[in-house]
């Protein structure tokens, strides 16, 4: 492994001179010496230590991407796409991202200082968790898809309720009057609760009652498969199901088929996300698409404004929600005659 001393020997200078050039302190050396050092770095293949640069500059330029959950990070299509976009954008701004799965979120956030990170984007949290996390006084944090109404909390959201409304209006337009919602509902405002609220209220405006008769705790493919048997056993059978995530809807499609039901002839299904999985299901899933690139761009811009520009956190804590749109596939048809 090439060291700083190897570069110094190749350039015929001291290690201090090499350090000055690599740190950008070229005013301390001649232009010719700086050029010799750069050429020596290239010929020796020396890679400067990120940790050493951070210490010398007193900035690490590391942003933690904290994924709250059971430790099996990146199993969610949403989380994988979001983290990928965040990493790309942070790199373009000269930052390094550090992905940290958090089984104990409070302890993880409290330890962020020890990782020498400058800020954090925290994924999969509820509004009730934010105040305790902010009290840890670790580093500036942004909470994605969070509905906390707390001064000093940076949050970025998708237009979840609007997505639920779009799903309901599409089903109503196709003639459905017996639709249910499938997603994990909680006692606090969350992404899934907002999607359910928009869906429910749109049906109420039309004079129809939507329900959520099947309780689940996760938006995974496996949860959708398991829920299908319970939905197939409902009497009367609903004519349509709105799932709060595409992964969940994909599992539901598989489970309904296994139960002997056809989609959309017997039951129509609509999802939420617009990810690749919606395009490879049979039938192709009708879904509510969210713009992950836009959400990641908003997240990075808001956090770095707080880190770099001194923007008051409380002054810009809730930017406009990232818009959504209906993506028509093949999983929604007219209601079956009962």
C-alpha cells in the first residue's frame, strides 16, 4: 500500500510538503514543486486518506443515511431507491454517504457524533419519534416521509393524501363502490395513514364508504401474499383494493391468483410508488407514482442548506410535498357483477 512517504521520496520532497500540496496549501511551495508532487501521486497510485483529510479540514463531509427498522436494511424497494438517489446527489455535492441500519434508533442517533458525520437523513420514522431524537443533540437531521409538526424538525414528504385521492377517483371513475385499503395503519399520522385518509375522504365525497378490514404491519410482498387469503374470504368480496405500496400490491396479486381470483376481472388492484416492480407483475400494476429523484433532491438541498448556508431550520421545515401521478396499468377494470 502506497504511503505519504513513498510519494515524498518519488517527488524528492518532505512528507510535510506532500501534505501541504494535498491539503491545497500550495502557497507554501513553488509551482514546480507542487507539480512534482501531483505527478508523484499519480505515478505511485497514492490514495489520500479520507479520515486524514477530514481531520485536517475539521470537516468530514459525511452524511449518515439512517434506515430505521429490524436491521434488514435495503429489503424495501422504496428505501433502496431513495438511498441510492441520496448517495448519488450527495456525492455530486462533494459529500460521502454512510448507510447505517438502525435496530435501536435512539441509540444510533445518539452515537452519530462518534462517527464524525456532519448531518443525517433518517428514514422510516414516525412523528412521535422526532422530538426524542432531536433531544439527542447529535447532528442536524432531516426526517423523510415524516409528519412531525415540531419546530426545528426538517422533513420532506410525498403528497400521500393526494395519492390516495387519485387512487379513489380512478376506481370511482371505473364504477367501483366497494373498495378497501390495504396498508399498516397506526395511531399517529404516517405515510400510510395519509394515503388512507385521502382514499377514504374521496369515497366519502362520492357518498361511498371505503374500509380497511385487514390489519397488516408491513408493506412487503410477503405481507401482500398473506393478506390475499383474508381478502378472498371476505363476504361480500370487495371489487377493488388500494395498496399503500407496490411491493404490497405485487404480493397481493400473487396471493389472489393463488386463491383462484382473477385481476382485474374479479378484483381490481391499485398500488403506490411507481417502481419497476409495478411493470413486471401480471397483470401490469396500475399505481400512484412518486418521483424519488425529486424527493431525494429536496432532501439533500434542505439538509445541506442547514449545514452549509446557515439556513434557519425552523424557517423551512416543511417544503411543498413531492407531487404524485396516476400510472395506468392493467390491474384496474370495471367492477365484477356480484
